[in-house]
């Protein structure tokens, strides 16, 4: 499960990078994806902490 979350976070990060670098037209869309990236990061951290005790 953690691996799937990491893949999803990587995909969101890649999308943010592509959109942010593609010009001002898509920067607003990249800013909409930032909360998703934060959510995935926090979820991964919680699950890793729970798994490591």
C-alpha cells in the first residue's frame, strides 16, 4: 500500500513540474495539485510511522 502511495505522489509531483514549467496558462492547475501532494506525503508518513512502531 505504501508503495502505491509513493507512486501516486511521484505522479502528482511530475504533473506539477510539467504544468508549472509549461507556462502561465497551466500554473493555476499545478497549484490545484499541491494539496493532493501534501495529503499523499502526510498519509505516507503516517503509514510508515505506524508500520515502524
